């Protein structure tokens, strides 16, 4: 089961990054899919697919370097580094995916710009 969940997530993201085809991603998401962000906002399946589709044009040519993919039961975690072409900014992303019955049911996303990493190591200090 864990290996299958990991394969589903890898297949979904590889297809999206390689082809930019949001429609190919849709069948891998459950109808009640929710995407959660650190600001406590969330999007439904259709809202998230629309947002991903809208971001594909400005992010065209983005390089995605997957560092780790870990799976445990119904959860898959992916750590990646992403950068825009040329001298574009670099970010580190941690995605957490929950699968249910072979479909991606929930996703959480944490994004940190590499240029801000040092400041984020001391976030608790008053400035």
C-alpha cells in the first residue's frame, strides 16, 4: 500500500511538471480533495486545479529537483528544491499528501524561499 501511494504521487507530479497538463492530474484527486496552506486557507479540487493551471504560465521552465520522497501508510511526503530559469529565485518545498482508496485526498504545502532561510532559523527572536 505504501509503495502504491508513493507511486501515485510521483506519477501525478512528474506528469504535471513534465507536461504542464493539469487535466492529467484531475483523475488522481478525489472529488472531495482539499489543499491546505500554512495560512490556514484551503482550496477545493476545482479551485486548486484552477490555481495550478494559472501558475503554470509564469512558472514555465521551472526546474524541480526532488530531494526525498517518503511514504508511511496513507501519507506521502516530498521535499524538493525548485528554481525559475536563469537567475530566478529558488525555493524549498515540502508537500504532504494523504491518499484514500488510490486517490489523493488532501495536500499540505510549505514553501520557503532559500534567500530567507537564515532569517527563518531565528524566527522566535524579537527584532
